[in-house]
């Protein structure tokens, strides 16, 4: 196996076809981050010329002149393939060390175990405990689970079935918005200052720091 740096074109072609494809591992995201001053690397492992796995890496500054590497939503790799995961981990560690990085962060785009809304394990559902164990075995430090709400799917349920599965507070908010005739639509580039103004007022009210207008403009263009 050979650890390689990839061109944008190589990574784009691989990432679009990979089973774990997601926006956080695309050249579009890389372009957006680059426009905001973040250095982007594309790396992978090849065997006999065939690309087996790859990742987009963000180089983020850290303390004492060191860097932190971040693979948003983890690597595009089969986490159940321990041999490949081990090889990629070792090689990417060497690459990061050469770049003066102190560690690598990943948040893999996989669910540990599928559960229903009541927290009960879904019989025959997704089960990635082996992938989790492989990462721990290779020295990755686990900092806790998240709800992975961005991966939830409705599985062809009707609107009524989806509503029924929500908690009562969520249903109440949705129905209130319907009564108030609140809708969503796509905005134009020229309307971004209005969006930014809404975000700024919300940030002031809810006590969080909002992004500058240029951030939203770069995202829109990308």
C-alpha cells in the first residue's frame, strides 16, 4: 500500500462515488475553507494504482506554533477493514507529524447503533460497534457520542407518521408556525445582508458570536 497526496480532481472523483460520501468530504467544502484562509490537504492510500481510501484534511493552527489536523466527518474508508484502517492511520500520522501537527481530529459519519425515538435498539438496525472498537484499538481517543441528528432518515413515512414520532413540544412549535403562515424559501445572493442582520440579532439575543457577512457570501458562491 502506498500513501499519496491527491489532486482535487482525484479526490472529487473518489469522494462522489464512495459509500460514505457527504458534503463535509468534498472539494466544494475544501474550496469554501480555502477561501476562508484554511489550508486543505487531500490524501489517500493506493494499492496497485487503485485508490482504497482518502480524506480531506484541514490544517488548523494550535498552540506553540503547532497545528491540528481535522478530517470533517472522518475518513472515506471502510472502518470495519482493520488492516486498511491501521495502514491509513499510521501513514496519516506520519504525514501530520511532518507538517508539524500535534494530533488529528475525526468525527466519523457513522452511527454506533441504531435506536428508535424511545432509545431502544432497533432489531436488525445499523450496528457499527466493530468500527468503533477498531478505532479504539488503534489509539483513537473517544470524547463521547452525539445524537447524529443529521443522519436520521424518515424511511418513507407519511407526514402524519413523522409528526406522530416527534415529541409533543416539537409538534406544538411546528403547528404554531403553520398557523402563523411561516414558510421557508431559498434566498438570493443580494439578500444575504438581510440574512446576516437576522443572524446578528439572534446572536445578540441568544448570546452567541455570528460569522461575518463575507463568510456567508463565500459559502453562497461555493
